[in-house]
C-alpha cells in the first residue's frame, strides 16, 4: 500500500543554517506530493506541493523536488529562521484517490 | 470565514462522558476528513466524507467513535464513554481537488 517515510526528529539547527528534511514514499500510479507545516499550537497548513515528476514546489524559501526515480520529495531551505520552528509533515495523495497519507512528522527547532 | 473552523477549541471532560466535536468546512469543499493527533505524534486518519457517498470509516478506532455530516456542510465527531487514551487533538480538514485545508483542531482532555 501507499506509505510515506520521513526522517525522525527533532532536528536542531542554528539560524541561517541549511535545512534538509528527507521524505521518501511508496505509491502506485502518479501521486501528488505535499509538505505541510504545523506551527506551535496551530493546525496544519499546506507549505508546498508538486503534482508530477520533476516538478518543484516552493514557498516561503522552502523547496522540494518530486523525484520519481528515487521516490523522494526532500524539503530544503537555504537559510532557516527561528520562526521556521515547527513540525513538518510529508504527505501523498494518489491520483483520483481521496485519502492523503501523512508521514509521522519531523520537528524542527531553530536556535537564535 | 474563509477557512475550516472547529469548535470547541478545548474540551475537558471526565472519563465515561460523551463529547461532540464540530467542524465547519470551507464552503464548496465536498470532501471532509477527521484525524486524531496524539501529543508529539503524527496524524491518525479517522473518517472521510465525500459528497453523498457512504463515508470511509476505516480509521475509527472503536465503536465508541462515530461521525456525521449533513450534505456538504457541518460535520460532528462523537466520542461516547470517553477514555483517557482518547485525549488528543482532533483535526478536521476539507479538500479542494488534491489539497486538504485543516482547521485549528479541538484539544480533548479526558480526566
């Protein structure tokens, strides 16, 4: 069945450091891939998405590229800020399907 | 408002009581989901509604959990005879095409 695996946290970085959060998936067909972010005390928000192979989703300085050959959708940011401290969830949704499968989440702490 | 809303934002109840949680989806979104998120953990799918189709209840953990939705509007999640392990944040989301939009959640604490 479909599944999403993302790196375990917590990830602790200093401000302005480079961020990578790994995400790999297993799915049939051609899923859409997502990163959601959950700031402390809030619900999940869509951060970015990509709907086909080689697409790059980007938002707020974050990027992720849909890599079908490696079944990956790693999240990157060149220079993190304290305000990026949150939990990040990788997710997939199969074409025509209605369920979104979420990874377990990766908590990011950014120190000033 | 433009987003998904949930009420109450916090609910404290005693073990054995019933609770009802409410979700107002974004207008026009035909799909609605309920998830449970225990402290420090990921999302656990509970139930999914799509238009007038029979709901997908495959994630409900026990028969104490039930949910209803009237048409394409409000949904309620009911937990009967609450147990301490039901303590969690219950998240609702509605979907447009392939993207889910989440409400702020209801934090349930069972004493």
